[in-house]
């Protein structure tokens, strides 16, 4: 493993850091407390496009940025944590289309997603289907030239405003996970009902429940056919686990940064609190925790990049980093005392944002079961 990044990678990272500070953070500040709108989402997409965050690993001949996974992750690391969900999900759908789509689908869906004029999302979770994605209950059947989709999807990031939705469906219940595939829905052509969901730590985000009631979608929109859906999705999860780890590290970094500043200002017993050994112990543990998570994430990304078998390593990175961010943001509140709990300081917001992360892209428990399966060869679940 070699984490001496190239000059080009470091330059891209530095550029993104500058853009985040000078352009994106003011945008986030201006948006604070307001409901997310389509205009805001488009503004974010357009602002991050020049730095490869929409084109990501998609080949240049398809209009993408042609980055390798590691370089993409290094740039993504510099994106403010508030934008990591909305800015990551839409390119995720674009990558799925670039990897699996027909010529028609690439021509129809990719240009809008890559320019930032359109946004996308992936709808897998259902009211009764969370961790076990093999049990998808939303159904699709062919009727003439159209798929007819019935079902409900829930906790969908970008779900209110996304133009294009990759919907996982069950084509044939008798086949279980082998019956699962994905159909693309163009919301403007075939509208459907949705409602926003309020979620702790996700106040500035777009999270929704989607309702498909005999939704008729053109036959050509079949992205992943029956039999390949569940397997294909697992591959995607694999990469996204590393990106959730990177998301967690960004939040924890911020919490440590604020804490280091505060301990040099706040005085008790006539001394800066940073001079107390127990405070220094907390800071040392926070930094060690963050660096351990970063090394696990970089190792997993390096393995993904090289196409190595890395289920154990991506699960370790995701589970450790997500739980680490909860610990570190909690300690940061402790260091700030009661001020850390007030909304006048950013710590309670960071804590709430961190608390989300052990749940999506496979809960901590699911990651532990994957690790257990990789270590023992025995599966604790289907
Ligand atoms: C912020 C956010 C954004 C999201 N965005 C999306 C999105 O864009 N698209 C999408 O499709 N979904 C999205 N989700 C949904 C997410 O993928 C699910 O929440 C996740 O898969 C877990 O499912 P669940 O919440 O139904 O929990 P459940 O699966 O019901 O789990 C409940 C509890 O049981 C535990 N558990 C489950 N099975 C086992 C087992 N076999 N052994 C031990 N413990 C077990 C879990 O770890 C958890 O503690 C998002 C969720 C959040 C919080």
C-alpha cells in the first residue's frame, strides 16, 4: 500500500478544498434553515461539476471525468459534509447507467446527470425491506411496451427533487433475490406521488417516500434485468461503503478542528482547558480514532481501485468510520461543555449528522455479519 498521492491528486484535492471554503460553504450558510429546493440542488450540482464530482469514474468518451476510484474519493473527501449525500447520490445513478445502461439509456439519461441539469437517486429501501435487500416487494410486469410498477420506496435521498430514479423491483417473487432488477423512472415523463421525510441530522437534505401505483414506464427503461439486480447492487454498495467512511471522517475532522480551537480559548481554574491532561487524552484519542478510520478507508479504496476482493476491508472501513464519527463528535461536545449542546455552536449538528451514518449503506450490524462471513466462511444471514 502506498499513500504517497501523486502531484495531480494532491492538486485536485487542494482545489476542491478551496472551492468548498470559498463557494460551497457560503452557499450552505445561505441555505441554512430553509427547505431544500430544486433550484438549490441544481446550483450545488453545477458548482461541483467542474471538479469531477458529477463525472466521477465514468469514462470520458461517455462525457464523464474518467477518474479512478481513489482520486474520486480524495476529491469527495473535500466536499463539505452537508453536501455529501445530495452530491454523491446523483452521480451514483449516473455510474450505474454508464456501467449497465443500453446505448439508448446512456444517450437519454447521462447528459443531464453529467451536466447537473438533472438529478438522480436510487430507490431500494421499502417500508418492510431495509437490511435485506434481497426481499424487495415492489413489483414490475410487462404490459405491451411498458413496465407496470407497484410499490413504495422509503428513505430515498434526493427523492423529492430527483428527475431520474433507479427503482429496484421484483420481477418474479418465486425467484427471490434472483428475481430482482432495476428500472429507470423519468419523473417528468411519468410522475408519481412522494412525500418528504423529516430525519434527525438531515434537516437540510432531501429524503422522501415514493409511491408507485400502476406506474407505466417505457420498456426501454429496463436498466438491470432480472437475475442480475441484487448481485449488481451489492457491487455498488461495496464502493459506497468507502464513501460513507470518507463522509464520517470529514465530520470527525471538523469536530476535532473546533475542539482544538476551543481548548486554546476556554479557561477554567485559571488555565486554558487544553492544558488539562484529561482533555489532552480526549484529543489524542479523537485524532487516533480519525486516523485509524482514514487508513482503513484508504486501504479499502486502494483495493477497490485495484479490483481486489475487499468485502472484509470495505465493511471494516464503513463500520469503524461511522461509529468513530459518533464517538468523536460526542467527545467534541464533552470538550465544549454545555456550549457544545447549544445550537449556537456547530457540535450538536455535527453529532446529529454523524449519528445517521451507522445506518445507511448497510448498518454496523450488517457490516459485522459480512466481516464474520468473510472470516469464517459461514453466513449468519441469507
Ligand atoms: C440518511 C439516510 C439516507 C438513505 N438514503 C437511501 C437511499 O438513497 N436509497 C435507499 O434505497 N435507501 C436509503 N436509506 C435507507 C437505508 O439504506 C436503510 O435505512 C438501511 O438499509 C437499514 O434498513 P432499515 O432502516 O429498514 O433497518 P432494518 O433493516 O429494519 O434494521 C433494524 C435493526 O436491525 C438490525 N438488523 C437487521 N438485520 C439484522 C441481522 N441479520 N442481524 C443482526 N442485526 C440485524 C440492524 O442493524 C438495525 O439495527 C437511507 C437511510 C438514511 C438514514
